[in-house]
């Protein structure tokens, strides 16, 4: 949460000239509900089911730059989809630094306070690392710097072919 997945993917999509989708935004539009409302009214399990459905849909379509929600990694079925269908980038940032960046806490119901975020991160960290094809540390870096590094990396790997 707050590592910059949404903002960096938006920038990378512009640099690379590729289509992109933000899973959280798509989920909200698709179900016509805000994530905070889904958590409040239906609970996390309901949200996770919707998230898995959306991820599976997106993964079946054309190649796409996808920024996921921070918790997509908690379900094994999602990790499988990501590993099998995706080239997975882990944007790494310690919760303390993520909290310092964050403005809209209401939109992230699981990021209630720093302690809660630290606990989540401790549970998730190994999944992030094991699912990722590449890890990029983002502390103290602009989204532009991270996006340009990724652009070069993905071209080197033959995943992006477009010219800037
Ligand atoms: N490299 C950065 N430097 C400074 N601020 C940043 C950086 N990346 C993102 N931010 C800011 O941090 C906040 C969270 O960023 P963003 O929404 O892109 O994170 P996210 O990883 O998509 O989070 P989530 O897991 O909740 O979807 C935003 O206010 C954004 O402007
Ligand atoms: O880390 C998480 O579990 C979440 C992150 C956000 O992107 C949203 O997907 C939602 O708030 C849950
Ligand atoms: Mg996001």
C-alpha cells in the first residue's frame, strides 16, 4: 500500500505508450462500488473474491500493464495468475515511508495506522518477493525515476518493444 504502484504504472504507461489498467479503479467501476464501502458493508473476504475475479478477467485479455491492489498477493490463486500470466514487478517500500506519502487513508481500509500496516507487511513480504520477477526499491525516488528504470528493464527483457 502506497509504494506507488498506481502512480508509477500510470507514468510508465505514458512513457512506453502502452495500455494500462489499475485493478482497484477497474474493480470500483465494474461493481459500481467504492473499495471503502465494500470493506465496510461486505467485509474483506467479499472484496478479495471480487479482486480475484477482476484479476482473472484482466489476465485473460490482451497484454496490458496492470497496477494491482497491495493485497492481491494474499490469495494463492492470484499469485498463480500473476506468476503464470504476468511479469511481476514488486515496488518495495517500508510501511513507515509509505505512510509518509499517503494522503487518502479512507480509501485504504487496511492501512488504519502504522502498526496495522507493519503487521500486514510482515505477513505479505515473502509473497511479494517470491512472486516478483523483479524488485525495485522506491524509497526516496520519484515515480518518474522508477518508471524510467522499469521502462529500460522491461525493454531489456523483451517485454516492452515500443520506443519512447
Ligand atoms: N515515488 C514517490 N514519491 C513520492 N510520493 C509518491 C511516490 N509514489 C507514489 N507517491 C504518492 O504516494 C501515494 C500512494 O501512491 P499510489 O496510490 O501510487 O500507491 P499504490 O502502491 O498504488 O497504493 P495501493 O496499494 O493502495 O494501491 C500517492 O499520494 C502518490 O502520489
Ligand atoms: O493492501 C491491501 O490489502 C489493499 C490495497 C489497496 O490497493 C486496495 O486494493 C484495498 O484497499 C486493499
Ligand atoms: Mg494503487
